[in-house]
C-alpha cells in the first residue's frame, strides 16, 4: 500500500504524443514531488479499434511507466461522439462504467491506494469517476472553450460536471466568465490556474540544432500545429523577415499553406517538421522572436484560450508577435499584438530596436508564471498536511 498521496490525472491526449499539454506537465511535476501519479487516457472504443492507430496502439502497450508516472489506457464498448445518443451524459457515464478491466481495479493495482484527488479535463467524466472513487476529491480543469470544438451537445455535460466537481479550475479569466455567467457555476467554486512555463528546461545549457544553425538572424519561430496559423499573416511576416535578411522557422505538423510558403520563399522559410518536447528549448533559445499568429477566421475556436506557447516562448526569453486573445486583457503579457498584415513591419521593428528590454520583459513574465509555483498552490489547497514536505522536495529539484 502506497504511503504517498495518489493523484489520478485524466485527459484524452496520448502520453506518448508530442503534444505537451498542461495535464501531462502537471502529472510529471507531481511525480517529481514524490506523489503517486496515474495518467488515464481516453479508453479505447470500437471506433478507435476500427481505425487501428492512436488509441489502439497506445492500448497495446499500456500500462507502463514514464518519468515515474503510470499511464493507463483501458477499453470500453461504449463510444462517445458528438452525435446523439452518443453525446448524452448517459453515454459518457457508461463509457467509464463498462471499462475493461474495471477502472478501479486498474488504478488500485500493484498495492496502490485509491486516488485522493482526481484531476480531469474530459466533459462527461465526473459522475463515473466519482462513482469509482467516492472518497476522492474531484477537480475539473477546463482547458478549452469546449463548445467551439464539440458544439452545443457538450454543454449539458459541462453543466453536470461542474456541478458534481468539488472544484473547477480554468486556464484563464475568459473561461471563468463563461462558466459563471453562462453556465451558472458559483464564482467561489472557480479558480483561475492559468498556464505556465517549465523554467528548468529552458535554464539548462542547450546547443543550437544543426538544421537551423546556419540560418541567418533575425529568426522568427512558430512551434505548434500549423493548421491553426493564419496564412495571410504568416506570408506578411515572411516578407518582412526576408527584407531583413532573416529566417522564419515553422515547427510542427505541416499544413498546405506552410508548404506553399516555403516553396515560394525557400531562402527564408524553413520547415523542420515536428519536434519532441525535450528538443524544443534548443530551437526556441536559438531564435529571436516567438510567433503566435492564429487563424483570424476561426476566432470562436480560440475563445478563452490561453496559449501554452506564450509561456514556452517567454521562458526562452523570446519577445512575442501574437494575434489577440481574450486572456490578454487581464494577463497583460509582453506581446506585440497583430490584427492585420500592415501591423507586422512596425511590430518587428519595435522588437528588434529594443531587443534587450523585450527579452528581459519576456523572461520576467515567465518567472511569474512557472509551473512549479502553480504546483505549490495546488498542494497547499488539496494536500495541506503534506505541503511542507512536498514543497521542500520541489524547491530542491
């Protein structure tokens, strides 16, 4: 029987994927602090099985350990999708209750205790998780404006989950406003956690990757899914960077617009492809400007978003060019906001003319928003009896 507190994190993002979501970061950091940590992925369902990739491949190798985190991927006969009746609260409940083997037996296997805390990001999960672990505290971590991705069918799931959860954490104030004003969640139940930066991995010595070592400065860089980028703004940025003799580096899963831009401007635009999270600091620290130019035609998708790359860029000391986000109104990050193509030349000029000051502001912002500090606040709230022990451990890491 484990003597350390056990936390169950739950998110659809596969642990083995290159996507470095906040839930995976928190799971790793809590494991570093000495907690027993389980990361539960979405269960394999018949639709996943037919596709044969992703969850099907993950299911074959789970359970396994990585960075002291135990990863689970179970199976269920009940698929949940955003079409009726698979979108109902009943379908979500049965998805978890019919897991094979049972969720409780897997989570408590090998002498582990039941979790004291469940941290979930999945709409429709809370009722079943509470049924499986009735003594656990349950936090719902709202990491997106879910209706933008899943439509109106997700709203009943949200209402149920936020009512059943013991606490609700959100990634920004815009989402808090949505929960309180639109869904009627009591304001005192909602905590803004925000996003964070892992300062430690950016403070370590890194070498400039060979594939960009010879690219000229100034170097502007994007890391993420390129399909989310705005083609027009990136074309304008590429022209500005070309005029300055520099480079535009686009890291991430490719999009047609990015490939077209690289063909048109091969001496300026570089497409290194996707990179594993441990490799990203080397690329970012070798750049001069971080880029967050999201598609202006899909604003509903970005409602309430608090982009994680903002914190990664600033942890690397990068000034940032960004399209507007609701969160910026209260966060006041050190970014140059871009609304149209003509904003880009003066923004780039302002950054390059005052680079030392811009980099200092970026680094100071990252320090204020470290993940380690956020872990401390969670420990204080949910594990006060072990707070000193685990915070001391964290301070030594």
